[in-house]
């Protein structure tokens, strides 16, 4: 009986050590690197049902976009655990630094896109320029444009376009990141450069450089839904 207890105790000790040992987010195996530049480091996260991440460290402020509804247990180091129910497309901002592990309590995989804001320290020391608008819902021709929040100078917006819907001509003075919440087809009519058609898939991420004016139209047969993160 005593012999049988030894492996059980060893397993418990290993599990406890795994929970208490922190790894950097870049070393957490459920976080898959997507892209990095001077503004962001982006990871695609996927945790199987009833599995959990390692205890991992977030050194930067970050924004996450939930891909699919889910229920989680969030265990932040040094704090009581908390359960979260997140809806598809829910987008939140969290301030670093901290370490945590996440358990998927749902019968489906937990997926999100994690966007680390690499210029957060600069934003903390010197407040970035204010946007002309930092919150508001705009009714478009066949869609909506909902400015969710501004954090660390980054403006986060959810856009929904029905087939044939469009965003009228607008200018991008700074770069922006796009996170797709559905499969869709968009046509971008750029002033002075012609048209381009894009067909992103749900969960795809793209970085769009600054300095152009365009009209964006849902040229497909399915509704388009995506998150944009704009930088000055």
C-alpha cells in the first residue's frame, strides 16, 4: 500500500511544480507565433477541451480576441482562480506584467488571438495622441462599425458587413492589425492603386501598413465580421 502511494505522490509533486514554474509566453506550447514588428507580437492560441496551458508570463500589456464561445478557468499567480464565460469575438485588454495559466472548461477547443503591445512602456511614460473618437457605434451601408475601446493609444473596433455592405472612403494615417472572426471576401478599392480582393479565414491575422485611402466592400456571399486595432 505504501509502495502504491509513492508514484501518486510523485505525480502530485510534478504537477504542483509545473503549476508553480513560470515560462515566458514565447515558450508556452499552446501559443503559436504569428507575426512580430515594432508594434506587436501576435500569437494564435489553441487549448484542447479540458486541457490547460502552462503557467506563463505576460511582460507586456495585451489585447486578446476570442475565437468561438468558451468557458475558462483563469489562474493568475498569487490570486484566487476565476471562471470566465466568453462569447465569440469578445475582445479584452489586460495590463501586464503577470503570470497565469488557463484551463479550458468547455467541450470545445479554446481559441484566441493574443496581441502583445510592445510599445506599452512608451505609452505609460508619455500618453499617446488622442484619437478624434474613442468610443461610438456607426451605422454603415449594410453594416456596423463599433469602436470598443482605446488602450495604450491603440483603437480597437469591431466591424460587421453584410454581403454588399461597405465602409465609405477613409484614410489610414497609421498601420493597423486585422483579426478575422468569420470567413469572408472583401474588396479594397484603394485611391490611386486600383482594387484588391481578400479572402481571410476565421482566426486569420493580417498587418496592414499605413498611408492609403480606400473603400472596403463585402464582395462575398457571407457576412463579414472582424476586429481592427489601429496605431498612430
